[in-house]
C-alpha cells in the first residue's frame, strides 16, 4: 500500500516538475523556435519533400539499453526483436533500468557512424531518440531516464550525432515512440504486457501534454534543423487520429520544414505501411520489411528494413542479408519511386556490428559507381523487365541489369525512336553501345561479361524535344 502511495506522490511530483520545466522550455523555445536564428521560409509540400526524394537512401539506427542484454535475459534467449526484450522478456521497469546502469558505449564515435552512412551513399540518418522502452538518448530536462542520468556514459548521443551530421552534410532525423513502457502515465502500469492493446491509461493525456510534447520541443529546439520526425508505436489504444493530427501540427510549429511520417496518426495499413487515405496525417508511407509489389507513382513512401532479423542488437542474430540482396532491394525500391531506410543495431559498446559495416562498405562501392541511378531517381516508365529494374532521372533511363543476357542482347520495352544513345554507367568514357530497333522494343548490344555481377547499370539517353 505504501508503495502505491509512494508511486502516487511520485507521479504528482513529476507532474509539478514537468509543468515548471514546461514553462521554462516553452518560454525559451519561443525565442529559439526558428532554428539557427533564421526564420523558416514557408515551403510547399514538394519543396519540403525535395531533399528526401533526392536522398532515396538512409540509415536507420536502433540503439538503447536493450543492446546490453542483446536478446538474452536470465540466461534465456528471448523471442522477437532485440529492442522488444523489455516486453517479450516480461521485465519489470525497475529490473530493466539496471541495463541502463550497464550501458556505457565508450566505443561510440559519432563521426565514424556518420562517415559510414555517407560513404554508403546514405543521405540521412534516423536514430531512435526514444524507443518503446522510453529511454532517452539525449539530455532531457523532464526525466532522469536518459543517457545523462541513468548511465555511466553521461554524454549526449544526439548532440554528438547532430554535430557529426552537420560536418558531413547528412540530414539528422529522429525516430520517436508514442508508446512508452517506462512512463507511469503511459504503458508502464500495463506490466507484464506493456503492449496490451486492450488497456487504456486514464492519465495518458497528461503524458502527452506534460512529457511527450515537451520532449519533442527539446529535440526540435536544441539539435538544429531535423529532417524527419519518424513516429512509431501509434497503434496503442490511447492514441487517436485527432491526437495524431494535433501532434503533426505541433511538430511542424516547432520546425515548419520538417517531414513527419504517417505513423504520427492512425492512417497506416499495418506493415504494408501506406496510408488508408489522404485524410490521415503524415507526409509519407512506411512499409516495413517489405517493398510494395508495384510502383506507386505520385505517392511518397519509404521501406524500412533490417540487415538481419532484428532492429535492436541481438548477439546471436546472424541471419544477415547478402550484399546482392541489399543492393537489388535498393534498386527495386528506387525503381518504384520509394526511399530505402536500412537499419543498423549498434552494439552496447558503441560499435556498429562488423557484418553491418561490411555490407555498408560494399553498398558504398556500388553507389560510388552507380549512385546517380538512385539519388533523385523516380519510378520506372517501362514496368519491371525480367532482367532487372529501371529508374529514371530526367531524360535518362537507368537499366539495372541483375540477370546479364548471355547472348549480349538486352531487350528494352520501348520505341527506338526515343533513344539517342546508350552506355554503361560504369564506363567513364561512355562508349556508345549499339541500339537497334524492334517493333515495340529496342535491343542494346552488350559485352559478354557484366561489369557488376549484382547490378550493372546501362544508361539509355532519350531524345528530348529541344
Ligand atoms: O515496434 C517497432 C519496432 O521495434 C521497430 O522500431 C520497427 C521499425 O519500423 N517499428 C515497430 C514495429 O512495426
């Protein structure tokens, strides 16, 4: 009974503190709302989306205290992904907090992570500022459940990442969970099934108004221009579309140019990730671990995917996708007009798993030769040929040949009259490749050997009316 009484006064105390801090943050952020002291020009939707559509390829980072158990609790392997161990392992809040006490990533070098992403051809990084466990990777004023107070590390991860992203010209973005298994006004009381969709917390609105929104104000006021607020954990009973629309407007009021995904509201259709209709809040759809089978012209969407089977680090998940599969998925996504957000789950000591690093370096070597066929690319205008995929930029078609024709003849479903010339993207001399007309197809004559066994890109330059 005393414990409940104590918890009640703790919540009341936390609320009073939060309200006082709220007044301080809101008063300070009114002066700093315009990041960097410059007033955000009001951009059109297309102008806001421009950098993101150009980027096409980003790094997802899932990192927090869950990297410490790394999929094992009390000697047992826990099912599901690494970042869900608190729920799937039925770990009480006080028990889980001990992992933060062991979270001391002395190997963390923001500059190395950002260079790894940039050299892989990734133009933005989406990192978990707060995942479902409620742990904050930044120095938050409204909680001690953060990197500064709950760990021996005591460095602001997001601040160091923001500096490195600015230095290397990579956009910094935040993943932020609406669901929170640690806050007493959110899901914590639902233990042992924090994710219990049948339960509601009578204090949830207090969590939104005096915690969730205040932390977003911290993130969007103190870390410079943020490219995307990537919400998640919106499926809970206490979250509604009206709340999502309100949160979308709130975030945009702090940084008017920021992009917000469709998980801010209730519009996404499960893991397919696209919104049921335009009436739902959010700037782009979020297919997860899958690529829409058809191109979706006119729809902005981003496939997020793991390199193995987990988002957060698990020491024994070695089911890594091959470099071939990752490069071809990138081409497939871009050929359908989408973005590819590829995940890394850093280890507890702050290092990127070697298998992830190896794949990213190999993707970077391919992107160094073929990046123009991905960055800024739009959906195929010739469907999905048997030999591979097609991406488009201006008057150029980029033919991603996965299956190199043994007879050296590449059939392309389009009229000859439209083709000015063809060349291999890997050929710096841009030697013309012979193109002959068929009825509804053109044939490009290729050498017997593919320059790249995974994805060789043939460029078709189309005649323009000029
Ligand atoms: O529950 C999360 C999961 O941990 C991970 O963050 C993925 C990434 O998109 N999203 C949710 C599952 O759909």
